[in-house]
C-alpha cells in the first residue's frame, strides 16, 4: 500500500495522491513555488528539494519516500510450506492407488 500525500500552496490544496503525481501536479500549477508537502498517514511535513522539473525532483527524492516498483508475476502471500502428516486411512488410500 502506498502513502497519500498533499501539496498546499497559499493555504490552498493543490494536489493529493501518490508522491510522484503530487509533485508533478504541484509543479504544473506553480512551477516557481515550493509548496508545503504533507504525508497524510501521520500528518508530518515532508521536505524535498523543489529545484528543476518534476522528473528531476522525483529522482532526488530520498529512497524512503519513493514507493517500491511493482514486480511482475504473482504476489508473495507469505505462505510457507510445511511437512504434512498423513493418517493411517490416508496411507491405506495411497497404497490402493498404485
């Protein structure tokens, strides 16, 4: 699950969503401004370097703020296989199957 961020400039909400999208929208609306950026999960202000275009700003983000890239394939469900113990009637059923 990714975090939701908001950007505020001149006491107005200008963008809300995932961090890269918020940065792009904030710089699109106010290219010369440095809006306040907050993480909605905890309400803390996030300080970033607003110099450059949106892609440059996103590249300079600390690793802790960047959402992990989505991997291909099936998601890991945290299931760990364990040994299975069969009851005597199961062993009998298996021996009949041969």
